[in-house]
């Protein structure tokens, strides 16, 4: 999924799930999401959507609707190409990423 995007790979100690983070370059909540992932040592791939070429932006939006059944909002974290965490909510992200069974 999203194999046409050149993601920036952010290293971390934990790689228990494949994480793809979609952000905007000017989004304060996106910065909080990145800080959260860094604080917890989670490895992830990141795409700064507003800096993508227009055709790629269109493809990303369409793929979100088609494959993930949601509209792209920021930040959005895609977990294992199947679940999404939309918007940054520390409690929800903690439950979903740190308290996994």
C-alpha cells in the first residue's frame, strides 16, 4: 500500500508494527504525533503530504478512501496497512501502540 511514495524512514528501537505516518509540514498536531513516536522509540515511515506532487496527493487521498475506508486527515497513522489512528490523541495512541497484546 502506498508503494509509489518515497517515505522518510524514522529509526526507532521498536518495530512491532509497520507504521506509516501522514503529516502536513505546518501541522502542530502532526509535530505532537512525531514527538510521541520518538519518545516511545517507535520506528515509522513518514510522508509529508503537502510536499508531494499533486498527482501523488490525489492518489494518496483516493487510496485512503478505497483501501482504508476513511478520508485523509492530519495526522493519520496507518498501522499494518489495516488500521488508522486519525488525529493525535495521546491516550488513544498509547492504547493502540503501547498496550498491544
